[in-house]
């Protein structure tokens, strides 16, 4: 899913965070997060929510949509 991986990386960098910091904040394994950001896997809704919170964004923004709120 090209949109998810691109937006996930953009949101993380916009927040000024490294992958290691996102992993620590979210509790997601290193390999799983790497796979999400590289587009090898797509997180389920709950995991996407945890990642969004860790980067200070919304699930909608991670999917390339307009943030709500």
C-alpha cells in the first residue's frame, strides 16, 4: 500500500521521530513497524491507531486522507 507507507514515513519525519522512537512509543515490534513503513504489510485498525497516536497524527492522515478535527 504505497499511500500508507509514504504517509507513515512523512508523518514520522514531520514529528521529528526516528523509527526507534516510534517503536518505543507504540510498543510495536521493530520488524513489524519496518514492514509497515516499507509497505510489506498493512497494520490493522487498532495498530494503525496506536501508530497514529505515537506520531501525533490521525489514522486518516496515515492513509493519505485529510486529518479530522
